[in-house]
C-alpha cells in the first residue's frame, strides 16, 4: 500500500508543478513577450522538465514490490526544481 500512496503523491506533485509552470508562463507572456519574459518561461520549462524526469523515474521504480529509496541525486534535483519555481515566482513579482 505504501508504494501506491507514494506513487500517487508523486503524480499529484507533478500535476501541481505542471500547473505552476503553465501559470508562470501565462503570467510572463501576459505582460508582453519581452526578452526577460522569454528567459523566465525558458527557465521555468527547464525546471519543470527536470522535476518531471525525476518524478517519472521515481513512479516507475515504485512499481516493484520492494522499491528502493529515492537516490540522493534525484532528491537533490527535485528540491532544486522546487526552489527554482519559488525563485521564479518571486522574480515575476518585480
């Protein structure tokens, strides 16, 4: 049961990250396609793709009966992508 709950949590988190990335792109481009807005959209997309890759790998590994722990590299990548989303959100306010 625990791997199934963890897999569902990763999917919900990935969905949330997707919504954040889409809203950030919409907000950045809503004010006009300035070079800074395009860079913000590109960086948000890169962060989203990184998080998506980690989540996909983790969901695949949770499909076995006794999944191993999340690799430190994957945890670091997921954490950095989350922090990047927060930094981009703050940067878009200014």
